[in-house]
C-alpha cells in the first residue's frame, strides 16, 4: 500500500460530475441543471439569458431552436423556456430545455433573435399571449390577434368574454332547466369565468341567485315543531306497520303438499271423459274445379249437370199458393223438326206482278 493511503486524514478524491452538472458548467457558473423524463433542463438568471443561449449554441453544439414560449406561474411570475436541439450528429438527437424566470409586473427579457433567428416568430406570439416584451426584437408586430384586442389570452387571470356572453355548454345544473320552477342552485363557474352580474355587458342587471337553505337550518325548523320521538327497530323486527304473524300451533302440524296436489281445501272431483269433437264436412264451392271433376274420356254428361264451361241453369222458384203456374216449355223430341218462322221474300227488280 502507498504511503498516502496509510496517512490518516488524507483528502478523498472528488466524485465524478453527472451529465447534468457537466452541462450546467458548460453553460455558465450561474446555471443549474436537473434531469427528469429523459429531458435535461438548465435554469439560468434572466440577466444571463443571451449569454446562456450563446453558450448552448457554440459550446454544446445545439444549433437548432425548436420552440420558445412561456408558462404562467401566477405569483411566481412567468417561466420563459427555449427548447434547443442538435440534429444530424452521431448518437441521435440531443435536446436541452433552457429556462429562466421573469416577474409578472413589467415582464421583459432580452430578445434571442441575435443568437437564433428562428426565435422571431415565437417571441411575437409570446408577446401577444403573455404580454412579455422582448427588447431588441427587429419587428414586434401583431401576429395572431386582431388589432385593438385587449388582454393576453394565455394568462391565467384572463377573463373569457365568450363565457360571459354565452352560457356554459356543459351539463345543466339543478334548477337551470327552463321548465323547472324551483329555486336555482348557485352556478359553478369554470376557471377564468367571472360572475356575469359583476363583469360584462349584464353587470348589475341580473337578480341575485336564490340560495337554498342549509341543511342545519331545515333541521332547526323541523325541530321547532312538535316533538315526535323516533322509534328504533331492528331489521329483524321490521317496520311498525307490519302485523305480527300468529304462531303455528303445535297440535296442528303443517302439511306439505306439492304444486300438482294443490291445497288441502281442494276436493278431488271425478273427471268425466269428454268426447272428441266431430269434424264437420267442408262446404264445397262451385268455383273450385276440383269439386266437379270431369272424366278424361268423351262421354255424355249426366242429366241435370251442365257441361264444363257452361253456366248452371236457373232453378225454378217454389210455387206459392194462389199464383198461376208458369208455362213450361215442352222438351224437344229427337227427330222432330223445329218450326221456323216464315221469312218474307224480297221482291226482285223486274219480277213483280
């Protein structure tokens, strides 16, 4: 062993710096670094903002500005962040988040256009949305908002005027329906929406919202009436209105019967055999051809039945007493010539008398 190791009180070797500490030392002695979620963040004072951007570009080789924006931390001011990257080099893309903080009142930060020319567009947007000024910007003109717009929309204290002029499109609260006649409950306004009776075009014109009485007050009013003692009953005892069932007598044991046997009071009656219903003959219709079949061979039809395709002869009506009998035509006899009416012969021209 060496003499230095044997000597008591010898100084220990300093630990190796972490990648975050080496990055912060490369940016500047006033920088601090933390790493979370695979992203290295370096915090620098506002007065060293331009110097830190230059060191990140020249020393660390982060020549690409991805974006620049801010975060509203209310009482802590605004946190201005610049996301830098190194592309095209070995080992993939290296990223770094450079962050600084400015006060809420008269927020101002030197422009980064001299270091990263692409920061011009982002600084114009941050000026409109957060109200942070960037001295040294070559053209701080309006980018997104219309001319004459008042306020900065991405600040957390910015009033959403659209929510004052128009009702919240979410679910209705109890009492807000048009057909509800009861008192409305106090509406819960989302973040950034003030009371329309305190701010906006309807300021001071709306009636106050009716408040529901507290539960304690309602109980106090009920207690002011007649005292009604509450009877405590167990779950086994049931409610007061439930009548107690009479106990089962020991001398009359309960008889168990199946569903098919029925109850005890049902007497067994003899079942009489029922005759099967007789089937009635179907009425035959003259319109159906299968009710009047025709033989396949040529033969004389039966007397009294019409030939197929001929209408059925009319049947004489029954005779009534007191009326003369109608004349019936004589049936023709075979071989007897029928008398034909004489037809007048036409006189031919020249054959007259």
